[in-house]
């Protein structure tokens, strides 16, 4: 708590940068996980990744411009969309070919991650009230800039992975098999 | 609807976010959300949904 009272905005930007880094890790990991299952195209997983990118945009704005209720609202909205998608996928009957990570399917992990993101943004929106809400650009530390660039690379990789899977199409060629 | 549109608008939202241009970033963020919802509603109809939602 003192982190936010003594230096309004600064500590919060660091915490948001850390969360943004974790989002990058999640994006790259999900892409690699899907890549390992060669030939497995999952349109709803693409939507899940899009929700993760959208949640990351709110965190990125917090790092770049300082914390704001609008940025947290963006993260919460995207995280709730991710919760809905991953809940849908997690409720589908498990197949024998499904790979498990520490006893849970990837969709169940996605559900947990989106829930944590939503809870984080809600908590921060409650604690982080001493920073003015404006869109003035601020200097970003080298670490913050590195995390933002890493996020852009992860989002580009995610988009490239989807385009490699689906090409320029509606990406529905294996939807019936997925659902 | 093509999946590539929300991907492009999402990347643009990230780019504008890094540049610190909040209005453009928020507009593209909203556009991405809208396009994703449109894609889901347009293409997932008729497929079985758990719990008969």
C-alpha cells in the first residue's frame, strides 16, 4: 500500500509492467503450446489470445501514460471476455489426446489466468486512486519500454501464428472438430 | 467475416498504445472487441454450446 501512497503512479506502473510481462509470457507460451500440437487449429483459442492481447493493451496504457480507471476497465472487460471463452472451452468434454499441464488442460489454465487478471485490475482500481487521470505522455523507464516492445512482438507473433494457421479466411476449417 | 481484421486492429491498438496516443488506441481497442464479437456471433452459430447456452 505504501508503494502507492509515497510515489503515486510510479509503483503502480512497475506493477503493471510486471503484469504486462506475465501477459507476454502467457501469449508466447500459448502460441508454442498450440504450435507443438501440429495441425491443431482452434479458432476459439485465437479468440482467447485476442482477449489476452486486449487485456494487455490496458496494462500497456498504464505503463505508458500512468494508471487510469479507463485503462483498468479495458483490462477488466477483456479479461471477463477471456473468462467467458475459456469457460466455454473448459466445459467441453476432454479428449484423450488433450495434453495436460500440471493436471489441468490449457483452457482451465486460461480460465485461471483471466480470473487473476480481472481480480488484479479490480484491486488496483481500488487502491490506485491518487494518480490523476490524463493522457499526458510520460517518460518510461528502459525496463518499461522493453516490456512494451516485448508485448508488441508477442502480439505480432500471435497474429502471425493465426494467419499461418488460417490464412486470409474466416478460420473455420476445423471448427466442427474443435466444438 | 475474416479473422485477419481484428488481428490488424489489435496490432494497431498496441502500436498506438506504445506511442502514447490514447484516443486512437481506445478506438482501435473498441473496434477489435467489436470485430471479435462479430466474428464469434457470425461464425459460431449453429454449433453446440455447453449447457445449451
